[in-house]
């Protein structure tokens, strides 16, 4: 080869390399470019990440310093293409990781000039990582308690877990709604599939639709190249948990209703109908019936979701479980922090049992962790408790016996209809202020007032019309 031919070949190689460098910037999988001798002449950022080395530490090094494979050197030398070659990637700590390699030879005038090595994780590993990301941590054994309410709830879960029907879990914040949802999934026929959860209150309204249904490439500014699957697609063959369903905007409620009816979705910006194979479990702490009355939640969607209703009672309604829960979390945190379990004084236990527990099991767990961290001795006294519990009145669940008695007097006294209505409304308002406006709060208020829940709803509707 004379000087002219050599210069032409050199320019061809430079041109080829520049084209390769431009293409590599668009590839998200790890890629290495080697010359005919096996020296690395280019790499992309994804390859730097898996090798845990900067480009300057990789370039001009022989690929065998980072990739172990018996057959790969031969393929490069002969300029043969290859797919699904099993290789081991060695990171900076000397740890081996299994990868699959696809080789594309680089030829100039039929001469082998090198190869491009495309590295991907084996399918099995991808599935394992997906399973880890969308797996479950909790089972029915993690619902601690042996009170009649919890025992009955667990029995309900065992009965309905194998079903494909939609479940609606009701309960205050901190009662363990996701723990219950994961327990249902673990006992179902879909237990080997993914458990995908999404909190409808935690994701901005503008992003919630694309998170649920996915999007196509170019659907909006910033949309990922190639599009992105939504939670419905990711949950294929498993369970989709829609937490805080009461916070879903109305326009998405309509779309969700159609999905539940048709069992098909369309990605944002797409036209293709995608069949879905998921079981839906929804949860909320909100009073959906009240939201329906105020046109904040669709009644038809409510009936689609409420096929199997489950209710988790708040901790204040199952205080017989308190001691069991305290022991469970005490053992958990003492083991984690390497400390000895602690005993509770009778005064401390009385404070704990008298407390209203607005944060439910989550608050109790936090209390035990607080004590294990801060208490030096082996005896937990009142002074060891968090201030919120220590300073609380002995009965946060405020008694309204007096109001109930006054309501009873109304049955024996008949002044004008107007005055009876006025007093009755004041008693109802006081009861709701003390017990809350959630479904469970209204049930407690009705019980304290000596009327049925249906009667309370009718009188609330009557009060609303009068206003």
C-alpha cells in the first residue's frame, strides 16, 4: 500500500470512528468499540458506569482487562458477528457481573478494523430486578393483632385472596392499607407476578395520567424516546394497587372507569389499544360517600371499585392489640439496633392505653423506635414517652354522653319544630367535630348520638339542603 492509499484508508477509519461516536451518544445500553487487536478505542457513558471507571481509564486498554469470555477474542479477530454471547464484566472492585454481548464487526474494504460490543443484562437478570422492584415485603403475618376485628379481617382476606375481583380497602392513615393489599397479592394466584403500587395523592395531577397509562414517543415535551409503559402495563399478570384513590382527579376517574369496564388502555398520545391483565386493589382514608354527594367522586367508579370492601379498624378501636404490637416492634428495633428489650412501667402503659392514637399503627411503631433509641435503662417510664403521648389527656376520644342525654330529652320535650331542629343540628355538628367526618367518624358520631348511620346521613343531607 503506497502513501496515497494509506492516507485514504486512514481517513476512512477516522470517518467511521466519528460516525460511531455520534451513534453511541444515542445508545443507553453499555457499548465498547475495539480495534482489530482488541484495544478499546471508544466507549459510552453507560459502559463507564457498569465498569465503574472513567473513559480515560478505559481507552487504549485491552478489552480482556474488563470483559472475560473464551469465544469473544476469536469473534473479533475473525470479524464475525455474534449474538447473546455470555460474558463477565469486571468492575473496579473486582466483582463479576453476568452480561450478554452482541458483536458487530467493523470492516473497511473487507479488512477487519475492529468491532462494536453491545452489552445487555441477561433476560433472567432483568426479570429478577423487575421482580425485586415490584415485589412484596409484607404478608398476612405482618398484620399484628388477635382482636376480634383483626381476626375477622384476616379471615376475610384468606377467603377473597384467590378471587380476581376488585378490592376497596378503607381505613384511616397509618392503619396498614398497603400491608393488607400486599397480603392479598401474596395469597393470590398472581403472587408470582408483580405488585405495582401508585399513590394517587403523591404524584402531581399533570403526571398521574402518564404514570398510570404510559405514553408514546413525542406525546409531550420531554417524553422519553421510544415512549414509556405505565403502571397498568408494568403490573401485567400481577396486582395494581391504587393507593389514595379518593385523590384521583375526576377526569382520570372517568378514564379509569372505562379501563375497568373494557380491560384495555391507551397510552397518552397513542392510538393503539393495549389489553391489560391485572387485578385492581384500591385504598383510601377518605369518605367516598360524602365525596359522591359533593360531586367529587364518581358514583359509577365507586361501585366498580367497591366489589369486595375491606375495612381496617383504627388502633383506638382495637386497643387489646396494643401490647402485642408493642412487643413486636420492641423486638424488631432492639434487634436492629443491637439493644436489649425494655419493660414498661404500669403508669407508662396506662398512658399508652389511654392515648387516642390518631396516627394508628404507624404512630405506635414510631413511638417504640423513639424509645429504643433514647431510653438508656431497661424500664420505660412516663418520662420516656414522646411528648405527644405524655402530655395528652387520659382520654382523647372525647365523651359526648351529655350531648346524647340532651338528644334523648328532645324525645320527651316538644317545643316548636324549629327549635328541635336547631338543637339537633348543633349536637350533630359537635359530634362530627369530635369524631371527624370520615366514614368511621360518622359511624362513631351516630353511635354516640343514639341514631343509625343512615339516619345521620339523612339529617346531614337535610341540613345541607337547608343551608
